């Protein structure tokens, strides 16, 4: 009996081994990397790819396309005197030129992130919209509600009254690698080309772009060469597994059409923003509280650093998270919670992932020594009042700066604060115009942008502003802080 049992077991094991050998021999070899050293002493790598390493986009495309929607917006334009078209609108919607008061139509894309009707798009797609409509890939159309927006990251969240919708899961955008294949899905050039899919690679990470209006931005874009055109804005950037790695946002072009460069907001930023908008109705943002920048050769030599990776601190704001953590001028931040920090944009992206009260471990270099410093993040100022890196101030939709001496002489003013640009917000709604020079806020004289912030903070109910229009006419306007 025992002998028969052993024969049976041996037969089963032999069958398994044989089957494994047959399957293994039929599979392509896995990728291998060999290193060669030519006679000149240089080193290069040779990569041998298996058949499975070549991209197949069919699964990703088919699994994600139904979760990308067409977004149609109606905007009531304003007169030329107090309305400014956002540069992103010009790229993606083709607005410009005629700014007479009338209803205008625009379009973009969006991504369903939850089956109960939550949709992510760009802030600039729905900014100033009086009506938002969403059309699914099955041609069903819904009127959408704007749950919330965040101008600093150019993210907006919509909600439609629907359930059981297809959605795209979030991926970890930090895990993206240079050269990795990605797909862009959206509606380039409008409704006729809905659900268009293009492919490209990750060209760069942590990209930032100059702010056209000088407003405060948090930027660490994923750059790809996937074709993105007007209408793709707010659409999905997905990986080979069909997961969301970014929201397509902008292109760099001299013509307004795709010329090889497109940019997406990383999914890790998007996920945090929409989570805040759903849970709190507003973005809970923290601020580290430093002024600085990327390292240069000169700074690296001066500080005796072996690498240019890191963010140099030139100033620490008093009472800020950085100040309370003990950070100092000339410190260099190289990592946050073991995530390497190479540039200011990567630091911004990482810091923006935290909530007020969260703690992190900062790795810094001070006097040539590597230190670990714990920090507790404090809540940033309201997004209605924030200081940009160039020293200008974002104030209720207006960008404030110091007027030139020529402007002051022309207006006959001794000092003041100039409205450099306007976007949506209480300032524009109250009647502010570009070029307006603020002289008094709540009957108090102001000479620099920070004065406006300080007085506004102390005001309990309303802000009353007096000054001169760009033509030199004395004028005033006001608005409630919480209305």
C-alpha cells in the first residue's frame, strides 16, 4: 500500500515538474542588463528586452476611456475694461479678441474618480462658468455642480447626479519613471473628437512654468510628449495599467496647438486636493515658511556641497513651521520623509501633500553635516491672501505689487499698492480694475502689499478700498470678508 502511494506521489511531482519546464521554455526571457567596459575606461549598459517588455496599450485604453468625460461650460463674459482672459483659456478654448459682454461657450475634459459622480477637471476649465455640463462616453449628458476649485494647483472638482459610473483609480505619481509610457485621454478641439487617446513617454518630472499673471502657484508638472490640444485640458494621463497618474493641464506652444510638449498635474497632488474639497469643502494647505531656491554651482562651492540636489534656504519666516522646527538661513533641504528633494518644485509638491498638524522628518545639510529635523506643519494663510515667491501678493483674486515711480507721479500719489492683474474673486466682483492704485484700506494708508494683508487680517467684517484708477480718477469700492 505504501509503495503504491509513493508511486502516485512521485508521478504527480514528476508531472508538475514537466509542466513547469514546458511553460517556462515557452515564455520569453526576462529583461537582463549587462555592463560593459570599453578600452577607454567608460561604462555603458546594454539592456536585453523580453517580448513582454514592449508596450501594449489596449488594456489601459479600454479600461480608462469610459471614465473620461467631455465638459462644456457657459461663461458670461465681461466688458474689456475689467475682464482679463486667463492665458490657459486662450490655449485651450481659443478665447481672445472680442470681449464684449455676451455668453460664451468653452469646453474641456474631466475624469470620473468615483462611481457616485465625482469628476476632476482643471480650475481654468470651469473658472467663471455660469453653467457646466458633462457628457459621458455613452453620450449621456448631466448638469454638473462645481464642488470646489483650487487655483494654486489648477484643480477643480465637479459632481453629477449619477451612480454606478466607470472610474479611474489613482496611481502613485511619485513612482513614475523617466521614459515610462503614458496615455493622454480627452476631447481635443471640442466635442467632435471626444475620447481621443494619444501615447507618449514621461519626458520630465517636477517641471514648473512661469506664471503669466504672477499669481501664487504650486507646480511640479509631469512633462510628456503625448499629443495634447485645446479641449484636452482636464483630461486623464494614465499609465500602462490604466491608472491615473496626472490631469492634463497645459501646453507650451507659440501657436496654441501641440508642438511636442504637454504638462499634467501629478495624481498625488490631485488626490490630496479633491480629498480636501470633498471632506472639508476647501483645501487645507500648509506652508513650510522659507524663501530660497535651487542650488547653483556657486552656492554649492560656498557651502562645500558635493551635489546640486536640494533647496537652499535664504530666509525663514518668523513663526512659521520652518522657524519652529529650527531651520536656519544657509540650510539645504535634501529630503522630506525620505523622499529626495532636488528642486523647489519638488519641495512644493511634497509639502502640499500634508495637512495642518501633520509631522515630517526633514533631512538637511548644515555646515557640512547631515541632520534630521522634525517639523510640524502649520496651516497656511487663506488662499485668498497669500504671498508669492516674487514678493507680490495674491489678494482675493487680485495680484498686488509696488507701483513704479512713473505711475505714482502720473497719478500725483506719494505711495500706494498697484493691482497688477485680476482673476475671479471678490476684488473684481467689487469693481476693481487692473492698474488701480490702492492708497487707503479701511482709512489706513498703505505703501506696500504687506500693508494690505495686515489691515485685511484685522478687519472683522468688511474691506473698504480707496485709490485711483489707471486713468487717474479717484475711486473706491468695498466687499465683505465672509459674504
